[in-house]
């Protein structure tokens, strides 16, 4: 049986030599560079609905158009 997510859990992530704080909460996931306040955040509903994937694909197509 899984534990219910009822409060924020924070963990440190070392990615390519850079430190990040990952906060998993009932609202969603937030990844912030270590020591910073602002970061990337996504809600669970965006992840489940596929909106996050659509947004990523849109950003990739816009970046390709700029080149």
C-alpha cells in the first residue's frame, strides 16, 4: 500500500554537477536550482492530462523555427 501524499517532500538532486531541490507536493512538482526561490513547476493535472507533453512539443517546434 502506498503512502498518501499529504504534505511537501523535498529532495536534493545532482544533475550534471548542478544541485537542484525537487519538491513533490499534493499540488504538483517543482524543481528549483539549489539556493534559488524560483523554478519550474507543473501541476499533477497538467501531467495526467498530457498538457505537459503538448507544451514541451510546442516549445520544441518554436525553438526549431527560430533556428
